[in-house]
C-alpha cells in the first residue's frame, strides 16, 4: 500500500504520505482502510489531516474517482466536529486534481471537513495550526 500514516497526538494531526502512483482504485481502497482502522476511532474524531502527495510520480485519477473519494470521506465526518484537511502537492496536474477534490468535498451539504490544497508543507502546516488562512 503506497499510503503511510503518522499520528501526532500532541498536535492532534494525522499525516498520510502517499508514494508511487496515485490511482483511483488504490486511493479509494486506502481511504476506506484508513476510515476503518483510524478515522472511525473516537479518539481521532477531532484530529486534522495532512495528505502529502509531494513524492507521487504520476496521477491516474478520474472525475468519477474523485467524486467517489469525496463521498466516502464525508462518511466519517462527525456531527458537530469541524476538522481540516491540507493536501500537499508539487506538480501542477496534482494541484488541479487536488482543487477538484477540494471543491467537491467542500460542497457536500453534510460535510464538516474544510479542505485546502498547498504546494508547500510549511503553508499547509501553518493553515492546520491556524497561523494564517489560505
């Protein structure tokens, strides 16, 4: 699995680093596993997320796959708890795909996770830690 999760309990932050190739079905499988193994646990309901795609070498994602990812992701939003997701990318194509995910995720009526895409890890972390707005 090209996804590796690190949990920082002090910062209440879960960082997922994706390596290799980003493909619809692998992202969907990894997200589903993440929800079952980590996000569904009550102690992590208030944690923010960073997903780092900066080392991904290629992207094979469809609009349908991105929409499905947003729908699956919204299933673990907990009523009354707002969290953030920062997506980190390096390539212009990844930025566009990330913005597409951000748009779909932010318009889900029941969605409680605010999503933004960043090109720099420092900017993503600053936003997560409320040091500045995007």
